[in-house]
C-alpha cells in the first residue's frame, strides 16, 4: 500500500490541500490503481490478436469539391472589400 507520506508528496506536487481523511482515502484509491497496473503488466499481451485495429493508411483521398459559382458570386457581392475572387480582411498579425 502507498504510504501517507507518498500521498502527501503527490498532493503537494499537484498543489492540493488534503484533509487527513482525504489522505487516507487517496492512499486506498491510489493503491488500488497501482495494483491494477501491476496486474496489467503481468498479462502477456503478445498472445492477443488485435484484429479490430485498422492497419495501413485509412485516410480518405484528398480531392477537390465541386465549386458552386453562383454561391461564390453571391458571397463576393456581399463582401465590403474584395480583390479578384478573394475577400480582403484586416491583418491579424
């Protein structure tokens, strides 16, 4: 089991102020978490087949989309300042 001193040190690093009751509760909770990780480390994960994990490049092909010229014209008509087919905006840097 994790010691009270270790819990208090972790709490100090996390800038948490724990009451004595909270220290005891955290001592129990953290010990259970560490026990669980210790149990996981004993499992031989190489014997499991992970067939549901996608392999390879599963990204979609980068393709252009159909451009709606009528929509572009409507948007450009409403823009207060434009140049060619671009809307001019204030610099942000």
